[in-house]
C-alpha cells in the first residue's frame, strides 16, 4: 500500500501537505487499492468508523466535532506480509 485516497468529493475539503481538512460531523469515505487475498486493518483517531465494504479496502468515517484526528491502514497480503500506508492527519 502506498496511498490512501479520498474517494468522495465533499464541500470544504482541502489538502495541504499531509493534513486533510474536513467538515465536522460529516461522513467521509477513504479507500486504498484492493489486492486479491489481502485483509485490511484501519486505524481511526478522532472519528467513528461507521461502515466498511465487504472487501475491507474502503471505509466511511464520521468525524467528531472540532479537533484533529488521523486515519491509516495496514494491509496483510495472502502470504502474511504486512504493508503500512501513509497516515493522514485530519483537522475539522
């Protein structure tokens, strides 16, 4: 895994450096490329993981009120090797 992509365009999103600004109490969807046989372990700080797709490579987070947070994902492939993605800081 080498990236997490913001997959839903939402109002008031801007990305500067490694920080993504989002609207508080608004759901945002994040995805990373799917590789056959992989599993994904997402880490969310400052928000609630409200849904995950069946493949596990896409999640939706409801960010808490004003503050900061972070989202990252670890992929474990079919031969049990783990890859850790970039972690993004979130500001609302």
